[in-house]
C-alpha cells in the first residue's frame, strides 16, 4: 500500500512538470540587442514593447516587471515607453574582462496572462585601452668592456585589456647605436621582445643609456604604451685621477687665521665606485717649514692653514698634491701648488728716544734740538713707510735727518710762566690700509730764567687810616706777583727812600719811614706811631718789590695814606671881639645838665645888654666857636639849655645868634641868665657851654655900654637901627644859602658819577688810578674835603657876625652805625 501510494505521488509530479513545460513553451519569447561600450547616456538600445507586441497601455495594466540576471549594467527599461536606454557608463572590460562575447541578460514578466520575455544585450569592444607594460621603467646593469656584442637581455611584454585586433601588439625601440630589439612569439597571440647588444659599452663615455620601448595595438586608431629602459654601465678601473690644472697659484694674506681654507683641489677619476675613490696627500714642501703651517684633507682635498703665517719670515711656499684612487691596481695623479704670502699691515711702527736734552731753558733759541728719535716698521712697501708728527703742534716740530731718524726741535720761543712743562707726543703712522699708529710721549720741562719783574696788584694803593691808631697796627696788605719760580720769583718788600715823605702842619718835612714800615716777606704795612689828622692828612710814598734773581728785577707801587679824622677835639669858644680878655676854657658844669650830655665840655661866662621893648627877632648876641676837627666832627650846633621851656630868648641852631623870642617887657625881669651848649656832630659828640648873662636896660644905658664896654661880647645896636639892619642881613643870607646849595649839589652829582666809575668799596684800602680823596664818615653823612675853611663875615657895622662853613660833598661810605640814619639832619652849607 505504501509503495502504491508512492508511485501515485511520483506520477502526479511528473504530470505537473510536463504540464508546466508545455505552458512555458506557450508564454516564453527571446529578444537580442547589441550595444557598443562607452555609449553615451540616453542612447536607446531597443524598444521592448514594440518588439514584444505589447501595447503601452496594457503594460501598466498587466504589471510589467524587469528582472536582471547576474550583474546589473548601466542600462534601464523605461516603464512608460518600454525603451531600453543607456543610463550610465558601460565598460566592457569592467563587465566581462577578456571574455568574449560579453552578453548581459534580463527577463521581462507580464501577468494576465503570464508571459516571460528573455532579452540579451551584447556589449561590443572598442579600442579604448592602450597597451600597458608591467613597469614604467626597467633597470639593467651591463659591465663595460667585458660584455660582448650579441648578448641578449629578455624584456617583459605589454598587455592590452581590449580583445581581438584591438589587443594585437607590436614593439619598437628608440634609436641607439649600442642596442636593438629582437621579437620572439611567446604564444599565438603575444610577442616577447629581447634587448640585443650590438656595440661594446664604455662607462666613461656614457655611463647610463636611457632607451624607450614602445608597444602599439592593432586598433583604429592605434593606441600605444611605453616603458623606459635605464641601462647602467658597470665600471672597470681603467682611468687614473686627473686634476683640472697642473699648477695652482694662490695668494694668501699673512693675517689669515689658523683653519683658513687655502685651496680646494679636486682630482676627477671617470671610474666609479672604489675605482673613483680618491685620497689626497701633500709632499715636497719648499721650504720644509711649510709642513707646519699647511695641511691637506685626504678625503675632500681641502688645503687649510694649520699654523700662523708671517710674511716677514716666509713669503712663498711650494709643494705637491698627489691624488690616488682605490682601484686594483691603484692609479694616481699629481699637481703643483704655489702659495704666495701677501704682506698685511700687521706691524705697528715703533718709536725710540735715542737722545733727550731736558729741561729746556725758556730763553732757548728757535731751532734748538730737544730730542732725537728713531722710527721703524717691520712691514714692507707702503705698509712699512712711516710718517711722523708731533702733537700738540707748537712750540715743537719734527725734522727728518734721514730715513727712520727724526729730531724734535724748538720752533717757537718758550715762556715758562705760560707753560712750565710740555707733554709732547710723537705720533708715527704707516701707509697701510687701515694705517697702524704708535706714539711716544715726552715730558719737556722748561727751565726758568729771571725774565719777569715783580708786579703789584695795584699801581696805586689808597689806604684810609683813622687818626689816633695804635702803634704797630696793620694798615694794609701789599702784594706783588713775580711769575718766575724759586729765587727768581721770591719777592721782598721795602719802603723807597729819598725824597718820599710828608709835610706836617706847622711846617717841616718828615720821611715816610718814620710813620710806616713794610714787612719784607709778607708785604704787610704797619704804623710805627699813632697818626694825628690835625698834624698829617695825606702821606704818599713808594713801596719797592725786588726779586732774588740774577740780575735782580724791581717793581714799584705808590701808596697814598689818608688819615681820617676822629672826633678828638671839643668845640672851643672864640676870643671876645674888641680885644678883651679871652674866655676861660677850663671845663665847667651847668646846674641841671647831666654829665653825659655835656661830655667833654668847656664853659665860659659872657655878658650882654638889651633894651627894654626890643621887638621879637632882635639879635642880642652871637656865640662863636670853632672845632679843630673837620667835617661832621667840626660841624657845630647851638642849643639853649636854660631856661628850658618858653622864654624871652632863643638861639639859632647853626648860627649861634641869641635873639629875642618876643617883645621884652618889664615883667621879664632886669636880668636873664642863659646857658648855651655848643655841640659838634662827632661820635661821641663833644661840647662846650657858654653862660650868657643878659641885662635888660633903658636906651641911654645901652648907649653908654656900647661906648665903654670892655666885656667879651659886643652888644647889638638899639631899637632905632635894629629894623633896617636885620632886614638887609636876612636878605643877604638867604641868597648866599641858595647859591651855595646849588653849587654844592652840582659838585655832589659830578663827584658821585666820578666815584662810581673809579672806586669800589674796600675795607681799609681803596684803589684807583686817579687822585685819591679822603672820605670821612659821621652820624649825619659823609663829606670829602681838602682843607677846612672858616670865615667870619660881617654884614654891617654893629650887626651880628656869620660863620660860613663850606663842605665839598662826595659819595658817602656805609653808615658808621645803626643810629646814623636817625640822627642825620640835612647839613646846611651856610651857617648864619
């Protein structure tokens, strides 16, 4: 039963297969197309719907499907039109390689009813591939001389991816006189080329042969491929090394440092390998010392300095260079090298002093030889030519006696006082580039001679000395300069004798040496005795300064010694008019007046009469006094000391006139006692006092007194003449004061201008070229004078007296003390 069942199943299967085969024969059809490779995209290969008899409308309804068998190419079926179209690049060699033919297969399935169409697409070959060699370059090595002509060297052939005639190859060789190609077929389709040597090779002539083998296919047009043959000729040691010249000449400066490249020699050996490896050696040195300064590198042929060159020792070197290869047997070549050492300016000049004559007297003549010098330079030519100069240029110069010898001579007169020693430098410079210099310093001291006279710092010394100085007091410092040295410049001072001195008051003459002396060494001027202005005002003498040279030289200076007045004389009342007995000058005191006010006073009692009823301003009496001093010390002022307060009388401040201050009445009493102080302007002030007793009388009594009065004071006129006389006297005094003030002001201005241009303030000593003027200082100013003048002027008979004191103003010195400005009234030129 089981077997029967199995047999039934088998029969059913076979039946189905037979039925299907029958149906397949009814529904399957086949279409074949041909397409050349590398066709452009969009190219229509065929129209399937048209070939298969299918309407375009039925294609979509019957659900057409395209199935590729195997690899899908760049061809697609358009569903709408049924066209077989190239969609991308179609490469036969990529699809099928060397296989032929190259067929692509696809099936088109239609349903309702089912139909299957077989489509074959054959891709045909075109000649789109050139022949290709296995390598772009092939290297061959062939020995020279030993390889005989006819030797064969097989080469690899080229391949072509195309098929058929497009793959049939032929070969050619670039032109060569040594090689050719011989073609041998390796199989029915390809031919293998052989390279055949036709002529012996010479590596030195052409070491490398470069040939090109070209393979061409049979396509139209034909494509080609190439391969480069690089044939290297192997060397044999058949050539000796050769230098490019037989003699080398080199110039080398002697200043070249050790290691400097002298020359690079190169011997060439046309062989190669060990046959061309050259080593260098140096030999045959002339002179032999060249071995110590010149060496050659055996590998590179560099000739370098191994020591220092010195042109002054060796100026030329001569030697040989041998080049030897490493072949078997070794071959060698040689050349000659001449090295000329070029002199450089490497030696500075040298200067020696062979003779030196110092010190040089300052009165030496021009042309005197001071030193002899020798100059040399080891270099040669311009480098050894030396030029010498002296610096600074004056007063010395160089004279060349012969080559290499110079004399340092005097070209200008010397003056030791201007330059006592010269630092002279002799400079030597050679003619090299750059020049080298050397110098030699010389110290040339100048010997002094006594050629300068002592010269005082001032031609005229003006010395101011206050009287009553102490004996031995230093008055001034005199100084004379002698620029010479040692004994020639040592100065001694002395007061010149002979006709020099002073005339003292009261007559007589005394030499200056009796008043002053000068220290011989220091020049200090000393007073030998106290000086008295009232005795001596000006002392003029000469001081000599003598050096100790040989011969001795002398200089002079004038000293003008002015004695300044001191307030050492108190005012003195003048004798009474009319020849009466003189006043008593013994010191006295006044009641109520302190001793400090009347310091150094003298006193006298005087009498006067005045008429009752005299008007105010009536002159009663005139107090007259003189002072032996001068200037401010002799300028007197009068003060009414008693009675104090407002009284009937007053005293003129500078005139000394006692006059009525008001109309006299009986109530003033019969007698008035007046105490009058006469004081000078000195510091400290000295004074004298006068007691005036004034009697008030009737007119007849006054007339009798005028006739027979023997008192020391003449009474003034009465009332009947007082008015007219006083008017005339007042007018005259006013004009005198105006005139004297004007003259004094002009003189003051002239003296101020002259003094400002001539004199400068100096403590103790005033200097100037013009005549000296004595300066006197006091609490009220400064005055200059040549002599004191005192005049008594009578205006009219019986009228009061006036003293005219004239002072010549000059530039005042600094104030004598802090109180000078406070007590400085304007001094009048005219005292009434």
